[in-house]
C-alpha cells in the first residue's frame, strides 16, 4: 500500500520549468480542523493534478483555536514550508475557507518577504 501511494501517478516529480512558464503551475491546497491541518502541493498533469509533497501538522493546543484561525495557520504553515515551489505567476493557495480574514495570519504573510525564507 505504501509503495502504491508513493509512486506515480499519485506522487510525482515536480516539473519546475513548466511551472515557471505557467503551463503547469503549482497549487497548494490546505485544510484544517481541530484534529490537525494538512497541505498538499499539486501540479497539473496530462489527465489530472499530481501530488508532489504532502504536509500535516497536529498540535494539542491548537484544538482550542477558532476554525478560521486554524484554516489561516494551515495556509501560513504550507506557504512557509513550500515557498520554494511558489512563483509570481502561480494562482496561489486554495484553502477550504477562501475568505481568510484572520488578522494574525495576514499580518504574518504580509510582513515576511520572499528573501527572508
């Protein structure tokens, strides 16, 4: 089972050249709940999106956070760990909660510049 989910077409190598010219951009998808948060980096393939890496995180103290904060921090965590795959031409991050207005997470994203990664 592990071999089946860790080989193509489920997991594949990133095509960075095609991501830079926007023909196959990278997309980060995130989701969060009180049980943990996760992120996946996808790249469009010939037939469907291919998974590059996956991330997950669970902290006991985060169970007390509001779901809006959890979704926002899932995006922050994903961007901080997968920033090397994001290019200015990419559409960005797809989250389960698209209207993220969490002040703390937005402040963090706006104050950290690309060269600080």
